[in-house]
């Protein structure tokens, strides 16, 4: 059922669906700072802990169908990984120590009244110490055995809908259809293993699509997925079956989504909120509020929680009105109850926007209280918020809403690398199992495919195109490509024992996706029907 607030009934037309996409690339044992495990632990502490705690509180009030939560297999693997769990516990303790340092040692050198003054840093230290203590308590009470037991009750109780996705977050349109299908099926199997639930819906990596992919989705049992608004020509008022399948595409309503997260006018840019980019470099804490878009970091005012809380309340009220007006106008335009879908990266709430979890919890209470029906994507599909079929174009939610971020000139070398890696991996696995299909699992083939999928993760091209740790991204892509080639070369040369030792060594370095089984890779020629359907769909588009 769609979301119910114990104290409210819908009075507005249509349904609102909030979708969160949770994803980070595999970071364990691949550096700490400035890029590496620190990225994971910051996001875990600032976003995953408080967002899940808020959902748990709301669920305890009897609320259901609150939001649709996508969790990529590669992030789920890290949130369950023993190394990452130990590292996170250590990181939270270190956060407390850094806060203690700021509170007790006169480190400030800034002018009075600025965020870097001694007085402001001391107040920051005491406040951050309380935050760290609360986060440590939350982690020790609920997360010491990983994310799976934390989220499973929310899924099973209907508080949220879980979206799955393919292993390692590849940019699917550029991926060989045989490996694309394998990655998706293995990703859904991974979700089943972790949560006891095989998600019917997915968040397609980067919301990327190419005509014909709907047939692969249908074959994998996917019933619905997300695209960006322009993929549906801006008409996101209903989900749309894609092509001649029953697979429904739901589009992100940009008018509503950008009210929250827009580089120019989104809520996180309000002067009262904590500034993401300003650090006290002695402690690594963030002492300032945004103050003003043109104010330099040394001149920013100290963070004031009371001012931030007032801004949260203003923005909750504003968002409720934005959703109300959008539901009314879209329902009137199409002559029936309309659907409004707002979608964001989960990491926005807390990691990028410190007050985001507060806003999220309050808005999930305020929307039903205002008579707005809130539901999940599965609710929307089941309750008939579906229009006429559509032929989707090639698209993504990246810059330009096309593929330029993952296939442009800046990343031409990675596109070529990915093509070579995939071809080598598939050819190697095919040759190793030539003739009768092996009945015994082959860890060498498993690791060849695992490293290939890690090499083609969409994150590396994104980081290069956006010039965010581009050297790290290229290094990671080439490192996994090297591992795959090394294992495959030994196997192809008939050095079975050496190939197995190499596979075990690389698996020990990155022990994710233990369920990946190369025996489930379809044989060569399996994808001919998919390619033909894709060609036909492309001709229609």
C-alpha cells in the first residue's frame, strides 16, 4: 500500500514518490585520503546512519511506503564488509578525538566573529563531540553486523521499497549485452542474498538507457526502473511502459527535484546551512555556515544550529507547497491523477547537505499531514499511475542528459580500455569452458568477470569527465584491467594453478560479490535475440 500517516488522509490528487539512489564505488583497501575509504566513512557517518535512523523512527510510528531506496550492490558489499565495518568504527572514534581537540585546544587563528576564531572552534568541538558520540552509539547499537540486518526490517515491514541494480555499477549502454545481462542478474541475486528480497525494480546506473535494454530488463524480471525527466520529453506525470514490453520507466520530475538540489537555487545553498567546502584543517571539521555565495571561506560566519533548524522548517513548508501545486497542475493537465517523482542521491542528505536528514524526516511527516499521498514506485505501478507506451531515446541523467560524461572525448581512453577488457574477459571465459559446460564452479573465471566489472564501473569515467580525482579513477580502472589480464593470460596459457593463485590473491584484495558465479554467464550467441530486438527498437526510436 502507498504511504499512510497514522493521523492523516489524502486530500490532494495523485501521488508523490521520493526515490533515493545510494552508491559509492568500491573503496576498501584502495587508499584513504583524499580519495578512498575516507569517502565511504564520511558518507556512512553523515548520510547512511542518520537517514536510516530517521526511517526507523518513522516506521515505528506505523508509516509505510515512505520512499523508494536504491542501494547498489557495490555499496551494499561495503556496508556489510568486515574490513569496512572495523574501519568505520575506528573512524567514528577518531571523529570524537578530533572534536575533543577542537573543543579543548586553542587552535583558532581567525578574526573574532568568523568560523575560524578560537571561540567558534571551541563551540564547534563541543557540538561535534555530541554528534560523534550519537553516531558511535547508533553504529554500535545497530550496524556492527552490517547494513543487511539494519535495512531488512524496513523492507519486510513495507516501510520502504528496495531498488536493486547491476553489479559494480557499469554504464550499461556501452556494455556488451551478454555481460550487461549477467551483471544485472547477478546484482539482483546479490540483493536476494543480503536482504532476503529480490527487488522487482532497479535504479539503472546513471539512469542510462539505450533502445533495446527494456528487453534485457524484461528477461531479468525487472518490472520498473528510473530515467531522467528529459528521457520522457519532460512528461513525468505517469510511468510509461517501454516499447512492446511491460517494463515501466518512471521519470524524475526536474521541476520538483531541482527545488532541492540545484547548483544555482537548491535548498543546501541557503546561507544558514553548514558550508560543505570550508574546513578547519587542523581537525578536519567544518566550522562555517554558507553565509553567502560570494563570501570567502576565511570570512564565513560560524555555524549556528538554531538558524539552520529554522531554514529546515522553511524549506519543508516550501517543498510541501511545491509538491501540492505540481500534483494539482499535472493532474489537471492530463485529466487524471498524476504522479510526481523526486529523485536524489542519498549522499545529498547529510554528506553534502548537513541538515538533509533533518529535512528528510520532517518532510516525510509533513507531506501526509498536508493531505498528500506518498508512495513507492511499486505502489505507483500497482495502483495504475501508468500511461501509454513510449520508445525511450538514448539518454542518462548526466550533463546534457546524453552519454557525453561516459563516452566523450575526455574519456575516450577509458571507453577503449573498457571495450578491450570486456572482450578479453568474455573470450577468456568462453575458451576456458569450451565444449561441455563445467559443472564445478571455477574461481578463476569468477575473478576474471569480477575484475572486468570493476574495471568498467561508471564511476571512473564520471570522475575523469568531472575532474574529481581523475588520476585516482584512471588508476583504479587500469588496476582492475591489469588484474583481469593477468589472470586470463595465465589461464589461456594453460597455467591453471598459477591462474587460480592469482585469482585467489586478487579476490583477497577485493573480497566483494562472493555469490558471483561465472557458470551463469550465458554462452556466446545467447544475446543475438537481444541485439536484434535492440536494433529494431533503435529503428523505431
